[in-house]
């Protein structure tokens, strides 16, 4: 098939091509007007995976590092971090948010704080940037300011949650070392 034959076929089917193009443009225009605008904001933080363990001096292996980063991503998307964000915003006591919860909640087991935390979690994306130990948190919001505020709150809540988990783990380790076990000591 030559180029001339191809162009003749397009010309012969010009009404089908025009109708298809026009329907695509109309659909895209309607979609742009109907859907509410969404804005993305990103925040980055460094994961401490390259430093050796302060007690053993060991560095994380690649397999453990992958598991660690997946755990951190799930922690960011989890209800503990999102719950902290809900608490910081005061949404669990906000009458407008409680009315929205009463109207839209379909899970009978979810209280208002958990339901609001799920709403926050649904808009969070997190991923490690390729070839680095930098974690990028992305939030979709109704305005650029709201999206940026949420990414900052999520980042702060994640840091608080991670710090609390490290403190708890260190406290448990210290407790284990403090008291001799099984007659050794």
C-alpha cells in the first residue's frame, strides 16, 4: 500500500474520521468541565537506610532495604499517619466533616476518625525515587494550597510516627538488656 492509496482511503472515509475527532473533542471538553479540578503536591524526605546500625554496625542488605522501604510506604498510607493528620486538622470535631461522615459512610464499623483517615489515605501516593533513598509523598487535593498543606502534615505525621516506633523499639530493647533472663547474670 502506497502513501497515495492511504490518503485516498482517509479521504473516502473523511466523515467517519471527522465524526470520531469531533466526538473525542466534545467528550474531553465535557469531562474537563464536569470533573472537579485536582492538584498534586509533593514532599520529599530522606530515609536513613545508608547509615550503619548504631548497636551492631551492620549496614542494611538490598533485600532488607526493599522490605524496609515498602514498610515505610505502607506506614505513610496507613491509618496511624492519616489519623494523626485528621487530629492535627481537627476534622474529628468539625461539624461539617462529621455531617459528611454521617452522609457518606457505608462502613458500620468505622468511627468518624477512622473514616476521615481513610479519606486522607485514599489521596496519598508515596514512592522511593529511583536509585536513591529519598521518599516522595504526593497528595491530591482540591486546591494547590490544600494539597501542599496536606503533604506537609503527612510528612510531619510520618516523622512523628516513625520516631515513636523507634523509641518504643529502643525502650523494649533496653528493657530486655536491663533484666537478666534464664539465670544468666
